[in-house]
C-alpha cells in the first residue's frame, strides 16, 4: 500500500529530466549562481551546479562576532 502511494506522489515531486528539474529550481531561486560542470548529461546537455542562498544575507551567524 505504501508503494502505491509513492507511485502516485512521485510524478508530482520529481521531474522527468534534468532540464525540467533545473528550470523548477531556478524558478524558485532566480538569483542562483550557476557553476558549469565539465561533464555532459545523459542526453548531452550542459550540466550546472546552481548555488542559492536562502535567508537574510545580513543575518547573525553563530560563529561571527556581532557589532
């Protein structure tokens, strides 16, 4: 029964391709910084590591001294 539930939810959670997954990520993190990879994807597409920061960039860091 759990497997059936997972089969129903999976298409809603996971993308069908790398390009689709990246598009979804960049839609919610438009200021993400792309780092191109030297390897190509299974379909020959360019691959990236997209890095995004969520939260207050001026927030207090637990290891940084506050002024």
